[in-house]
C-alpha cells in the first residue's frame, strides 16, 4: 500500500506538537502546575501570558491528534493483514509488545510522562474489538466515551464543591530533577511507578475513543484528496474548530476549574479541527516545501518523540545543562523552536540516507524476524 502523504504530515506535526506541552514540564523540572491554570496570575504577567497562549495551541490538542493518528496506523495494519491473509491479532500482538517495551524504556530512562505504554494497552484492547467489526467498534466508542465523561464529570463536580487543588509537584521531586544525577532520576521513576503512571491509566478510555475515531476516519477515506475525503475534511474543520475553539478558551479561566475538561474533553475536539485545518492547508498550498519536510518527520515519528524528550532532559535537568527553573517563557519557547527545527532537519537528513528512522528500523527488523 502506497504511503499517504497527508497521514505522515499529520503524524509529524502531532509528534512535534506534543513537545509544546512537555517543554513546560521539562523547563520547570517536572512541576505540573505549569501546564495548568491553578497558579495563573492573570493578564499582568507576560511570562504567564506567553505560556498560556502556547498551551492554548498545544496542550491536549496535539496529543489528541497523535492518538487519532495511532488509530489511523492501526487501521492501515489491519487492512494489510486482510490483504496478506494473515491472522490479525497474531500479527499485531508483536507491534503491541514492541510499543510496550519501547514505552517502558522511555519511561524509565527518559521521562515519567511517557504515553507509549498507554497506547500499547489501548492497542491491545482495540485489536480485539476491531476484529469483531463495525458494530463492536461503535459500542466500544460509546461505552469508553461514557466512562471517560463520567470520570471528568466527577472530578469537575468535586472541584465545584470543594477547594481547587493544585497540581504543583513536590519540592523533593523538583530537587531531584534540579540537582540529582540521571541514575537518581531513574530510581525515582522506578520507586514511584504507580504514581507516575496514573494519567497513563486514566486516559485509556479516551484513547479508545480516539483510536476508534482514527480507524473510522481511515476507513472512510478522510485522508484522501478525492471528493468524499475533502467533504470529511471540511466537516472536521468546521465542527472541530467551531466547537473546539470557544470551548478551549475556558482554559484561560484562572483557578484550575476547567483544566481537566479542557485537556481531556475539549482539546480532543479541537484536535479534530486541526486535522481538517491542516488537510485544507496541504490541499490549498500543496507545493510548499515544508510539507515534504514534515512528511519525513512523520515517517520517523517514534524516533523523533524519544529524541525530543532526550534533548529536553539534557537541556533542562541537572545532569545536563541544568537550565530548568532558570529561564523565562520567551527563552523556553526559543528552545522549543530549536528542538523542533533540529528534528525536522535531522529527519530529512536521516531519511535521505536510510529508509527508516532508527526506532522504526528496530521495529521492522523485529517483526521480520518473527515472520510478520
């Protein structure tokens, strides 16, 4: 099956965009309050304003888009298994195993907020559901959606009835990333495995929904520039931006009340709008060279995801340059842009010499050795 350029472009943008959220966690030494509004001081502090504007664009939206693109990739693998007359779950289980191992190593060695392990669990669930057909996927979408919305509603009501809680990390954790060695940080992640994996477990129902949406979009031809594909893209653009933009403006309400609804409900809605918007831009200005650059970045998205987090830890944590906690928002945004541009350049140079990114090559080699 010929690669669809738009899918790789979207995957590349999504993987680079996740750093738009994570960069604030790295820059503030693991302190989660910097991706929330709990301690937002309002419109008088330029540092806060810039941070919140960047988070408005990226926080939850690009992660949602990335999750959808994982569902798209799963649909492609499923179609391949049908064409090759291969048993589906038997083939895909090794992809899941690789993703889980990769995520575990990334969690232990690089950062505690890895999302790949959560994707591996989600993929294992969806692999079974996908084989059961359209009706099973629709039921799973509604059930998982209800569970997710129910959890967010309970959190929202508890915050309405009680005092707002801060997501600020403990001084001890911040000190480990400011002054501790790399090995001490690894030991801390291992010692607090369940605590740090709370979000990865919490988002599984949302992941199920977004995986299924990605599968359905792929099956409906949403990434083709034919008449039906363009029609779907226009709907995504209209409804995703039309609903998502005003709902996500609620993140500017100080106090943290809307942090969870925005990140875990409204941001994925806007992510669908981003899909439609990017498809429109690619379709309208198809000759822009930047699309080729982003397409190659998307082709080695897993390698780029790990590399960008390694770069950020080396820049901000104490075992590296130790810049964490010492930079203002302009400087943090500057580092974010440098890492993104550097990754785009590296991906294009690498794929000019090799057919796959390093992580993608490892995965392909493992699957081939297993006869898959």
